[in-house]
C-alpha cells in the first residue's frame, strides 16, 4: 500500500506538456529505487538487492516531438544534467 500511495502522490505532482509524439508528454523525471533485504534467521547472514529505474522526461528524439522554444530548452537542460 505504501508503494501505491507514493506512486499516486508522484502522479499528482507530474508536469506534462503536449508534443507531436505525445499529447501528455511528461516534463517530470521518475526515479524508482527498490531495496530488498533477505536475512537468514539461522546464520544471521544478509543478502541485499537494489533495483533502480529512471525515466528521464524529454528523452524523446527532438525532431519527432516538434518541441520548440521553452519546451525544447527544458528538455535539453534536463537531458544534459542527468546524462553528463
């Protein structure tokens, strides 16, 4: 339930804008981190697994989106910030 509540909160805070590829293209990043811990009760040993999923807003091909002006500049800044 906690994960569903957080996803609902994130969806409510999401910013979208229209492009030629998608009428509700996200302008918000999504970062999901899941950490699982397993402990052996008999030995006390632990195993940890981490899964990180990232959805970068504005990562579509610019030529296909038709983005211009402020929308295009936002996309370029976001991509440069997270990939460099």
